[in-house]
């Protein structure tokens, strides 16, 4: 009876520990629940008409990608979750942040289950020691600062949902439900492209468990691996198709070249590892420029090679320990090599899942080298409590977008992304003088880094500021420089908008036609062209453009009802004005 009671008791400990994690998370991340929508949240949720109903069109567009969704383009699962949030909470950010917190809590439970399942596979039994180690890992990972962004930034649920299905697929495979792991894996890659690494993770887990070589491991489940590979090739093709690249380019986000991405990633992986145990106060958006000098990446590459040698050595001693070391590199290195994603290789949330491997090694080391159980638990507390305090303090930086990025600039004064975001926040708040200063810093640092993309964005920001001040000559010059530097579509749109306001309608139409030649369904350009035609009193053409827009975006019909009425009113007024003239000629 005692032999049967022990596993049941251990399962109870696992459940109680996971339930106890929820109030801990509420205390640590409570400030994040009060945070507003930030950055991509505005475009992806607040201004996204496709989240307002569960129509067939809106559901299909989650898979096809659309200019309105941007942050959720091709991330169908997070997009659907946000649609559910919208149905419950509308545009109240509290509900969305609460959902993010619950997703993180669910991930904590999965990390715990995965660890104890692996431990049970190794020890052939669910021991109390394995349960305590799993609980320790879950506790540290739950409160680690790398979890701040997936909780506090709504759009970052793409990462946390990817992890949810990623770990669930691995867990299903370990428990003997191989075929269930395939649809779970599809859900993972429909949450975030980095899940393309999942088949490699499954193969490593299968190889470690089997105790035989790689080839016999593949042969044991040949049908499964053939189907898994076929599904993954289809998912990669889905992300690689041409429209994906076009949509990213239309949003002004450069794609990462695989070689540049690799060099840059080599340069920052060491930084990731350092921040795992020595986190800075804020790591929200540490944008790294592509490395150019060999000194910036070759020494780090040597370090990674030595790291791989250690992993191979450990594989000879213990396959599971070697895999724990290899897993972070599997997740971090190859993303843009296979999938075209914007050049953001250094976002801190990328360590959300890989960090669990290093924390697992820490916990295993504590249990191996520290003998008394009370001392082990005390040491876990010594690690977890400071990390929880740092996470709690960091969530306070999410109160406003301006505060968020001003804090980032204290960490990295030359962060181009933070400078751009601060400029935008200051402009929105009407602080034009301060916005001008930060915009010029953005231009100067970008030019020093030979980053034409961000230099163009800086000039576009300067043009927008001057246009708001009615300094149209200066604004025109800045917009032209933005276009020359970076072929900036946003600058074209801003310049066209200013030209419509100044009644320079032929010039505005030429710019807008150029944008629509590149991106035929560009909503802002289409509506601005409509406005240009209406200003030119070409009501028939304006009506055609509006009708074309509504065929592209039928869900915005109610929103544009006033414009349809306006066209009819102006056409009627023009007809009434022409009638007396016809009669007098008769």
C-alpha cells in the first residue's frame, strides 16, 4: 500500500505546488496587470477591426495575414486568443494582461510536469527528490525577469503560447502520445516561427530515452518522423511564401540575412547567459545592430564551440545532461536561417524557454552538491527571491510606453528602437522640442552605425514633427531624405498626407499610386487616395476607390458609413448645382 501511496502523494505535491504558484505570480506581476496597451498592442488589438467578431473572414485572415493585424500576422493561435479576449474585455487591457498571466502560469505547470516526467524516465520511478527538484525549477523560472515581457506585454503572448504548445508537444511525446504531438506542434509554429526547432527537440528527447543510436531511433518510429517532417516542411513553406516577405517589408521591418543573423546571434548569446543570473532592471527592447567587426563575434563563436564541446562530452556521460546544454542553442541560433523574421535577434523574450534549461542545470547542481534538504530549499529561496523582486520592479516600467523606453535608454543610451519609441511617445504627448532632440539622436546614432533603415525612420519622425508645427518646407525636406535613405514607405505616406492638406493633389496622388503599386491592399494609402480625390472634387473616382477599399476590408463598412453618405451627398449637391445651368442654356 505504501508503494502505491507514494506516487499518489507525489502527484498531490505537484498539484499543490502549481496551485501555490498562482498567488506568487499575482504578487510578482501585479503591476503588469495595470499596464496599458503598448507598441504593437495598439495596431494588433486596439485598432484592429478584425478582432471585433468571429466571422469567417476574420478567422481566415488570421492565417493569411493582413495589414491591420501586423503583430499577429501568421500567428493564428495568439490572434485567436486575442479575439476571445476582445469578446470578453473589449479594449480594456486588464483582461488581456490577466490572460497573459494565466498562460505563463500554465507554462509553469508544464515545465514542472516535463521535468518530473524526464526524471521518472531516468529513475524509472516518480521519487520525492525528483518532485522537489521540479518544484524548485518551476519556482525560479516562474519569477525570473525573462518572464516579465511575456506577462506585461500583451503581444508577447506569441512567445508564451508558442512555449505552451512546444512543451505540451514534448510532454505528449514522452508520455507515448506521439501522434498527438504533431497537431500540438502545428499550434506551436502557428504561435511563433521559432517552433520550427521542435522536431529537433523531439528527436533529441527520443534519442536520449531510447538508449540506442540516432539511426535506430529514427527507424523505431519511421512513419512518425516521416509525417512529422512532412508537416514541418509544409509549415515552413507557409511562412516562407512570398506574401509573408511582402507584408513584413510593407510594415517597414527589414528581414534578417541568415549570415548577419548568425554573427549577431553569436555576439549576444553570451549576453543572454550573463543576464540569466545577473539581470538588468530593464531589458525590454535591446535592439542589436548587425555586427561588422570580427572582434564582435569571433571570440563569442569560439566560446560557443567550447560550449558545444562540453555538451558533447556530457552526452558521453549522460545524454539527458548533454541535451539540456544543447537545447538553448537549438532554440536560439537557427530561427532566421529557416524563417524570414524581422531583424530582432536580441529580444529578451527569446530566453523565455531556453532559460529553463540553464535553471534546470542549476537545480540539478544544487541537489547534487548540497546534501541537507533544508539547505537545498534555502539556496533555491536565495536565488528565487531576488529574481522575484527584480521582476516585480521591472513590471512597474510598463506603466506607459514613454516610461518604458526612457528606462531602456538609461540601460542602453544608443538603443535605436528605444529612441524611436521615445520620439513617438513625446510627439503623441505634444512635447515637440524633446521629440526633436531624440529624433536627431536616432539619426546620428543610426548614421554612425551605417543603419540606413533607422536613419530613414529618424528623418520621417523629424518630418512629422515639423509638419505638425506647420513648418512644411522643413517637413518636406525631412520626408524626402527619409525616402532617399531608406526607401521609407511611412515617409511617403506622411508626405502624401501633408500634400493633400496643402492641396498639392497631383503630387500626393503620384506618391500614393507608387505605394499601392507595391502593396495593393495598403489601407492607409487607399483611404488617403480617396481623400485626395474627394478634395479634387472627383467624386466618382473617390466613390470607386471607397468601394474598392470596402471589398478589401468589408468589416470596416460600418466604420466608413459616414464616408459613403458624404460621397452621395456631394454627388447630389453637384447634380443640383448643375441643373439650373443646363436649363439656362436651353
